[in-house]
């Protein structure tokens, strides 16, 4: 928690600073242990709902916490509890950029297993949020494999996009991650958990075959 607070990923307040504290004193007074907060406050994890509401913040008595970008964080900004740089929304990170930083740190520490486990997530996972496509409500998405019926998008959303071998090879991050693995020989270590696909799968996927080729 000290690291999260220092990096301004999480913010800490008194419980009384919650925007709804005045109107929900009994609710807050009843919290005696670690508790996630949802919006509305009466909705808690495990309630019978079609879709659980996201966590807005959490309490570890006597403190109230919220993470940057969360619903409670936005309310703290709106009420002036957070100002200046603390009121700026977090910038989303690409997963492959996170992987690169982790693998470089692991290389510095000599942790080859960590390098291998991240690399073996494969290109489909690591680059899925780099190549995206905008889908609109009503767009044809494909056929239901069980019924054969056409499936259409029910709402607008950003979907993970497909990418070609050429696109992957021309992405600097792909080369950089392969270089880390090559110079550390990380894939030669025995792993407790290995998500690398079998050879028969690689034979059918040029992008995946290239990802692990020669490593």
C-alpha cells in the first residue's frame, strides 16, 4: 500500500471524506473491517444481480481508499478533494509495454523463469490490445458455432483485432521481447507453469510459429 500511495495509484482519506458520508452515516458506522464499496452503496459484492457493479473504492478502518480512475476517484475530483496532477486521469498502458518493463527488470535480477512465463503468454495475448477494431451495434460478428446462426454486435465496443505475421514482425516491441529471450536463453529453464502452445498448434499459425522460432 505504501508503494501504491507513493506512486499515486491509490489515494487515502478519512472515511468521513466520502461524498455520501453525511447521508449514509449509519452505513459507514457499521463498517468494522475491510470492505469494498460499490455504487450505490447498498449494492455489495454477491448481491443477486445480472452484472455486479464495479468496485468504486474500499475501506480499511479508519481509512477510505480509492484507485486512480475509479468511480470514487472521479467523485473526489469533482468535489475538489483531489486537485492538480492528482486529478488527471491515468493513461492506459499497452500490455506489451508492461511485459517489456517486467522482462527487463527480471533480466537485471537474473529471473529467467519470469521472463519465460511472460514471453510464453504469446503474441495473441501480449499484442491483443495493440491491434484493435471498432465494432458498431448491428455489425456482423460471425456465426454461432453451435446453432449456425449469424451473430451481430449488440452495442458499440472496441474489440481485439487480428494481425498478420508481417504486422507482428514490423512491431518494434515484438523484436525487443524476442531479443531479451534470446540473450538470456530464458526458454531453456524449466517452468512450473508454461503456457507455450504445442508444436501442432504452432504448425498451423505462422504468427505463433515465428514468435517462438529459434528460441
